[in-house]
C-alpha cells in the first residue's frame, strides 16, 4: 500500500477503524456495536466493502467480539495469533 493509498483510507475511516483494519488492532471487548447485533445480513470490511461473514454464521462466544463459525473464505486470510 502506498502512502497515498493509506491517506485515502484514513479519509474514510475513523482513527479506531483505521487502527483495527490496517494495524491488526482490536476494539475493547464488549464495546463494539456489533457484539450483540443479530440482524440478518452480511458483515463487510469497513475499509474495502468486501463481504466477510453472513449473519447466520454469527454466534455468542462470550469473548466480547463478534464471532462466526465460518466466513467467506475467498476474502479471509487465516493465521495463528499468539498474542
């Protein structure tokens, strides 16, 4: 990503959205508007508008973050996080 691309992203995102989508950050547990949100639809990337998850695959993991038992694999990169 070029510096100009990063600046364009910042123009459309809040500082927290930019931190989460571009710097592998997280919002505090139980603080996000989608933690207890169960309306039907799709969850999309805030930065690029690509579909990531379907609402029918969302479940309450008790973690404080939205959790899904499967996603749109062609748009998701999986990795192990030891943090």
